C-alpha cells in the first residue's frame, strides 16, 4: 500500500475515528434525502446523484437500465426519485442491489476531501458512537479513495472534452 492510502493509515493511527456503524439499529437511511453537496460543486454532477465508477458500471451491467442514468459525457449515476431517494431502495428502505452497490455507497460515511484528507459525513448517526479500528473500516476507506481518484479522472476527461468542443 502506498500513496494516499499510506498517508491516511498513518493519520488514522494517530487520530482514530470516533465512529461506529449502527447497522440495523441505525435510525437513518443514507440513501434517502441524498443531496450530494459533498460532490456537486466540483464534479459536474447533477444534484442528488451518486456517481458510478467504471468498476461499478461493470459490476452493475445487468441492472444499469433499471437503476442508473447516463450524462452527456457518458458517465453513469444512480437514479433518484422525486424525493431524492435512491431508486434501488425497496419499500422498507433496504437496498435491492446491496451486493453490487456503488463504490460511493461502500465508502459511506467516509470520503476523501482535498483539504482534510480523510473525512466523514457528520450527519451519519454513527459519528461519536465509539472508536473504530482501521482494520474494521479499511475497505470503506479504500472505496472512498477509489471514488476520489475516479472523480479526479472524470474532471480531467470532462475538461478535455469541453476544451475540444470549444476549440
């Protein structure tokens, strides 16, 4: 492991995270009321969208038409209903595609911020509920890094396409 993962691991060892997943006891549904404020200003995302990485698109290829939309640049996002609720949720608020859920969902509530490095969505009810060991959340952290790297790549692609279009 190198690069950003090594930096995050070292920071985590120093500081730790006061967060625990509440699982079935969680009063929240992270996939509803999603406003995407963490990403929308920097990634050209339609407000209320969950971006899909290339791996997500491949993993979800059999359900893309049902649960996703594609933008003018060819990138995919999860569909949201009129209330900002992910369309992959059933009537009980459970994810119908949990085993193949997007990388952003696998990372939640963690994300990589260009200033703060590893960050956590403070709206998550698990914040402040107990310290979590790195090993317990390592896959979530890796997913957050994957989404961050994808977003950077996507911005470059969009900027190139816009440059070509405007040339």
